C-alpha cells in the first residue's frame, strides 16, 4: 500500500491496533491543552511497519504552567502516571529545560508517551508543517515524512531507524528529495 499526502491531509482505512488505541486515548486529552505532533518510530509503525515500540514520541507547543497543570490533573484523573508526581517539577525542570517527560496508563508502563516542548527550530518546524491523518472518525497529527526520513537516516542512524526511514520511503508517494536534504542539513546544524 502507498500513501499520498495532499494539502497536508491523508485519508486512510486501517485496522486500529492496541497501540493506536493508547495513542488516541492520550491525544484526546492532550489536544485540549496543546498543539502536538507525533514523530519517530510510531510514524513508521502507524503506516504499516511491523516492529515493536515502547514509546510514542511527540512534541507539544509550549504552554503556560497553569494550562499544563490542568492537563496534568486530567491525565491523573483518568488513571495515567508521569515519571515524576510533581507537576511543577515536570514543567520547570524538564519541559522548560528541553527534556522530555513520560506518561503511561497506570499499571501499564510498557507503553508510554515521551513528550517535550518544541524548542529547537526543527521541532517547531515539525509542529508548523505537520499533516493530519483522518480515519475511522479519528485523526492524528504527524511530522513531515521527509523530516522523519532525514532524522532517522542521517542523525539517529541505528539499524532500526534506517529500516524505519526505508519503510517510509517505500510507502509514501511523491516524497520531495530536496526537502529531505534540507531537513538533513537543519538536523546536522542542531546536532553537530
């Protein structure tokens, strides 16, 4: 199967997995408080790559502490846990300083969300240029496919990441090779 993004939208029909259900549950809460973009391994998995993952990586737009606290409280109310039980510390010592925080369903820590503020230029770009996937009356926002490929192939470079990049190259029609090169250079400026 091949996918094509038109006008930053993609409509697909796929079976919803347990991993997808976990992501939807989290996003249903998260999107009330912050814009988000899903990146990394789950992108490849969502689009058909058969491999396991322990976390779903995403960036969120910076929000004030009061809004973060409301989001934190709703997650706690709905039986989620964070890596630290102090919301002020999560916000000040992690998110504001560029580190990620982890979130999982209580008693199910094997699947977790790895969330951080979009602080770097490439992270903000992922939020700005995200595309929406609509299916089965649900929707999710993903980072640009070309960005995912560039990061995985040229920065992360593990065997798993290279295979993720190759999978995305195969299943997406109309990839812009110039954009991949542009993202590669932007990542290299941030990471090297």
